[in-house]
């Protein structure tokens, strides 16, 4: 029943977002001194892209470039003064704080949404009905590199078929988060898998590979629900699918996490439309965010974000 529920919601995602996309890919926007430059997390990328497109429909003279390079690479660019807003799938770390301080980049941290990591297989996979955290560790640990190659090595009743792995690369905050909670060591995993910061690429590859297993943000699954199968995760209390309810009540632990925007304070002063755009972003996000597959925060939190921007 939950699988069916997720698929219905995902269908609404495609309908709504198709109707809202009225400008070409914002990653192709030519950058001038007046362009609002957004980079970073590919998980947050579709959220900021949607917000930008909605704003541009009302203020078409505004130039906004939205690209993704991964949370880690995005923070490096941000702390070097090369972007105005950094999309992030994790909080800024001590090394990045120091880099921003070194380059005199002052910023404001704004909570954006709740995400859930999605573990997915090919839609025709008829043997995986759930995965435990222990099984995920067996699959993804560094020691499994070149050793755990077939599905039946993970669970004996599963078929003796090649296990093809797909996931986020090392420039991704998603990779950091996944490895921290699965292998127990941040940024440590097997290396013999197809890695990419592009969720669209990963989803397309998994959809073509009947032996595939992969991970990325829940929004990536919702955009491709018809070609992928979402796998519930058993963390000791039975299999749980990611949903608004299971993220909110803590059942989908440890694969739920906050998303953020980091905004350069100097850019808020130098680019008049940036403050207007972000105010519009947070004033309207609750009306459409759930259609993207991500979970909104409270109206009070978004109002607090706006107050932070107006200080």
C-alpha cells in the first residue's frame, strides 16, 4: 500500500513540475555581475531550480544561474566567493568555516527542508522486499570492494546474479551522510561502483540495469518512480518506507536529514534582487515543495529565515 501511495504522489510531482518549467535550463544562464549564482548540492538543485523558475515568471528581468557540483565542491566555491547561495545537504563543516573566514566570506545559514535518502533497485527486481542496515553495510563497506559481487552474498535466498552498484560521488554531501550511517566511517566505502553527482544519470542507469542497487535523495526517486523500485529500510523495527510521516516521527532513521541554503551576506547587499528572490522563495515554498518529494519545514521556520535575510 505504501509503495502505491508513493507512486501516486510521484505522478503528481511530474504533472506539477512540468507545468512550472517555462524557461530553459537555468544551469545554462550566462553569468554577469548582476546574476544570482546558486551552486552546490544536487539534492537541493531541483528545489532551488523550481523556486528560481517561479520567481522569474514574475520578474523575468532577473538573472539566476542554478547549477550543481555537489555539497562539498559547492562549499569550496562558496567560500572562495564564487557563488551567492550554496545549496547544501548537510551543515557546513569546520574546514569550510575556516576557508570562508580566511576569504572573509560572511554568511547566513537557512534551514530549507527535510530530505530522506532513497535506496532503490530496478522496477523489475522481484527479490528485494527490504534491506537491513547490516546488509547495506555488507554491500557498501570498504572490505566488500571486489568481494561482495552477487546478490546471494548479501542474503542467501536471493539469486546468484551480479550486484551492480550506483551511488553518489565524493563531492556529494549525500555520500558523506550515507557512508557515515552505513559503513560507520564518513567518506569510506567500496570504490567499485558507478559514482556520479547527477541523480538523473544515476536513475537512468539503474532503470536500464535489472541487477542494480543505488542510493540518492528521495526527490530523485520521485522523479523516476515509474522506472525504479523504492526499498524500505529495516533498522531493527521492521521495514520502513520514507514518507512525510516516517521522517517526521523518526521512524525512517537514520536516513532522514535536513537540507540548507547558505547565503553570502555581502551578496545580499550587492545584489538587490537576491533578498527579494529569497524572500519569495521562503514565502511560497510550502505551497509546492511537497510535490517535489521533499518535506517542508514549518511556516514559522520559513518566517524566521525571512527575518534573518531582512536583518
